[in-house]
C-alpha cells in the first residue's frame, strides 16, 4: 500500500495512491485518524481497515493525483534520525574511514518539504549539495529490539534528499547546522508499506539525478549498517515511536567530492529514486 498525506479543504488528510488515483481515507474510512502518526500508531488494524476501504470506495472518495497538493508523508515526525557515512564509498570520497558505529545526527521538521516543492538555497551560501537517501518509517513503539526482530517495527519506506550546506556543515565539529536550513529536506512522495518491498529494503538500486544526469548510483546492499542493524543500535539508547523516521545514509557521488564540485543552483531539478519506492523530484530556488 502507498500512503500519502495531502492538503484537503479542512486540513491535511491521509490517502492511498493506486496509479494516478488517490483514495481519500477521510471520506472512505472516516473512523480512521486523519494524522499519519496517529494512523501508524493504530497499528495493523488501521492498515487492514485502510485496505478494505480502498477496495470498497466509490468515486466520491477518489481524486486524481494531479489534482491534490502532496505534503511530506509525515509533516512533523517526532524524530528525524539521520545516519552519516553509511556507504563505505561515500565515506572514502570524503577522506574518512568506514565507521565502526553509526554516525548519528538529527534534523528538525522545519527542514522538510514535499515532493514538487522547491528546495531553497539560502542567502548565506551557494554550496547546496544533494544526498539520495532511503527513509525507514517506524510503525510501532520500540526499545531494545533485537536485529532479527527489527522488521516487525517498520511500517514502510520512503525517500529523502538531504540537502546540505557544505560550508556550514564544516563550521563546527558537529554537522547539525549544515543539515538544518529551512526547506532543504525533501521527503516523500509517499510511504510504501514494508510488505511491498524486500525484507529490510535490501537489494534496491538508489540514485540521484541532477537535471537528468545520474550523480549517485548504488544499491542498498552497500549499506555499512543495514536497516535492521540500525534499529537494533538505535533502540539500545532511545525509544523509537510510530512516525519516527530514519534517514539511512547516502552513497558516493555527492557534489562536493567532484572535480570541480557540483552544487545545486536555481533552475536545477533534483530527483531521488529508489527501486520499488518511486521518485522524489524537486526544483531549486533562491531564498527571497
């Protein structure tokens, strides 16, 4: 199932996309939560109810995908947990050793934008880089989860472009400021439930394309720390909750490591694609 959040007349609602049609669950299943975090927290029962509602929905609950305004699938996740240097080749291109423990940092929700929204290059920097990333969406409260059991807490997967201001990233020993400029984190366009993908999202091709040119091209099998291993390690120290997301790392090929460097600029279009999940596409504009 492919879950979206979109703007309706009364506010954000959840939909299920099938092809070019979205079923509005606020109409087809009014007993379900309107908010994605609450929907995920409702568990397997809500998923089953949503699937049945889509099967039974009439035309009054359906809208063309082209007629709706998508929002980030989870507009304000409780936690946006990002993993650095989780592909060995990306660590190497930056002159770093392959990590022996995940490099973990946070993003804030004001960085998030939806599929189709512009990534904003801020006034203070022209070093706006792209990073194709697979997103893990947590569906159940989780603490001290064994690696073998980690799949049971995953609701699904999505896409992220971790727009990074490279000069600001290097202003301190922490990466946080370079990763937290407003409107630099495209997320979406949808959540693909885990039953539609290989266990742990293994073996999926991941790419970024800038103005149609392939910049990053790798496979999720290249992750240093697998999705299940990340959940095991994270839940050693923190409680993961429904709607939390893990942005799992980017492959080699980022702009700053190229000769000469390539940074996103106004008029560009950046696409992120992961096999089986879809395409996240965003134009770039300057801050006004």
